[in-house]
């Protein structure tokens, strides 16, 4: 783990790092000393570790919850090189959709492929970050919607350090099988008019989660339109389960 | 409106009353002076105005939110006389279910029948309670699940003083038509394994609400097993929309 820059603003310390060529960012309270709960955030498709939706939530997790927050670029995203295999698949999928195939099963296969790389990468990131004195080996939470759900479900299923997860904007086709191995508390976000995830797919993914403590929050609007009050709820959810 | 008794405990003043032969109860903060938001609560089938689930929530609305809360007995419930017509229908419905008919459509018809009495009764209750100096003509909220949803949906649809409603454990068969006339913010509670309301019916009722600001909260468990943390959420919902 190599730290490449450090800044601080409005009470939040931001450290950029790379670990095994994976670029990441760690946010902690300015004055953080000792062990605290850590939230790993998975960004959406086409986004990156410092996308606005990640940054905005991360700052509130740090300032209002006292959490440490870490995010890394998914392969082919952000500061990582283009991935020729993924590009080939994306191009081929686009051609298949234009020829009339359904997008959802193609995306599901693609996410499963990417998850085979991100699950071990993210576990290495947890190992390294939890060795820092101002993070430590406390409870871990996961936050991720859309691609962050597709990659997050297999991660949460595989990683016993994760004690609670906020997931959503994903469907059963991609994620039902690993979801059935998740038993930690989950807050699951759906957009009722999601143009990318059919409503029945989202409901089926919530249904597939093996957690006895799971809660579905569905709101009107499209894929990108999660209402602001859900972040208040997410903060309370993590506070309830990680503190 | 005739007050029949008054008590006070743990910061909550409780006044029993009758109005046009409808028995009710009004809860307010002990020291309440002047206008405040009012929550009307509709109890479940077989319950009454002071059922434990009503009392418990009402106390928290009063002590934590500073709300006034009012609940009245539904016809044939609590301190009201048995209703011969309703009893006849209930007996006939039971026989029809035993003969193989589906329960849900019969219950839907029955709730529609009862709502034709409770909607005007509840409006009279609002009129009277809002004339009290320690309640006043502030914003009104409605809380009701199960029968309290079946009777609440037509009430909220009809009563412009209601600015926000928590509804749930009800289905589209009974309530889709009036739900399509509700435009105020709604928090809608579903139990994912509800043995009395089929999942698709609950989802269809949420879908039928015309409100652009509506949020669905679904949790595992049966009809009577809404988790405790939903009451925290309900309090925040009413605080957001009535204060």
C-alpha cells in the first residue's frame, strides 16, 4: 500500500493510495485516532472512486457517523487502464443488443466476470486499510448500488468482515445466487420506475437475500433518482449495525 | 363533543371523549398550549382506539414529536355496540370462505362498506378536535395499517386537511381506486411474508398511489410483525411533513 497524496477539508482527511496497481481513496475524520467502523463503497458503471455520488455520501459517513470510508476504481474505470477484454465484451454486447438481444442477461454475465476480479481486490484493500492506526480492525459495512450492487453482492457474500450492507438498483438475474448466501442486515434500495432494472428483477433480488434483517426501500423515479432522504436512512442503518 | 375522563402520565395527557356516539381518545403533551400538528390513527380489525399498538405509537408521537394524536373506535369495535348488519356480513363471509371462496374480495367489499361510515365520522372528529385550544387547526397526518389502511385510504383521499399518511398491510383489491386520488406524501409499510395480504396486492396498492412523494418500506415477517425501527422512520416522516 503506497500513499500518493493527502489533503484535508471541512473535517475530512483524504488519502489517495495504490495497492497492487489498484488506485483507491481513504476518507477519515481529520482527528481520527484508533479503531473505527469502515465502510467500503463500490461505484457505479462508468463512474470512479471519486464520482460525485460517492464523494457526497462518503463525506457524510465520515462527518456524521465518524466512519472511515474507502473506495477503489473498478477495473477499466477511473485511473485504471482500459481493459481490452472488457472493451471487447462491451462492444460485442452492444452489437448483440442492437441485433435485438436483451441487455439484462448480457450485463449479468459481464458483472459476474468483473466480480471475479473485484472480490479478491477488495479483500486485499480491507486487509491493508485496516492495518492503518486510524482505521483498525473494526466492523465493516458495504455501500453500493447499480454496478456497485452487482459487484457488491458477491463481495458481501464472500467477506465475513462485512456486518451490514446497503445495496440496490440491481436485479436477481445478475445476483440472486450470491444474494442467497448473504445473511447480514441489508437495506435495499429500489427505484420504482427504474428504466434499467425491471421492477420484478429488483423485487426478486430483495427476495433472494437470505438475511432475516433486510428492509426494502422503494421510491418513485428512474435509476439515478434515489431521493435525498434515503441517505439519512442509510446513515442511521450503518450507525445501528456498525457502532 | 363531550369529554368523559382525563388522566396524565409520563408527560402525556389523555382525554376520553364521545362525539355523536363515537367514543374517542385524544393524547397531547402535558404542557401543550396552542396549535400543533395532529395525527389521526386508525386501528386494526378486532382492535380498538386504545389497543397496545395504537397506544405505544401515540405516546411516541406525543412525547418525541410534540404532536396531538386522536383515535376513535371503528363501528362494531371497542366501546361501540355490536353492529347487526356487519355481524351478518361477517358470518356470511365466513361461510363463503369455508365453502371455498377467496377471502380478499369479500374483505375488500366489507371495508368499502365500513369506510362509507368512518370517512364522515372521522371528518367530524377532526372538526371537533381542532377546535380545542391545545390542538388547533394545524397540519394533519394519518397513520393506519391493515383495517386502518383499508379505512384510511378513502379517508386520506377525501380529506384535504391530511398532508401526509403512513399506510400499509393493505392491498389494491380493497383500495386501488381511492389510492389513485391520494397525492400527499405516503410512507407505505409492507410485510414481505404477510399471510393476509398477498405480496402482489400490497405492491399494487403502493403502485396505485398517485403521490409523487411516496416510499415503500418492506420487511420480512408476517402481518403483525412490523419491525420496531419502522416507528423511528414513521416519526421522522411525520416530522418532515407536518412540522
